C-alpha cells in the first residue's frame, strides 16, 4: 500500500455485520457519538489514480 498505514474501520461493513447480528438499526441496535475529532495528517501529494 505504498507505505500507508490505514487505521480506520469500514463503517458500512460494520453496520452490515451489526444488522445481521442485532437486526435493523433503530430497532435492534443503535449508536451515539461520544467523542468526535479530526487529526491532521500528512499532505496528499501527486495525482496517482488506481
């Protein structure tokens, strides 16, 4: 991955798994944002397209 370290979850995949286990969001489960933050990272350089 060109030296990149990815440290985030795929939110849609997590939601799909939770829905399979607990049922539809809002009925069988839900979530709340307890802490929201933005971490400044390194600049994205170049126009490389996969």
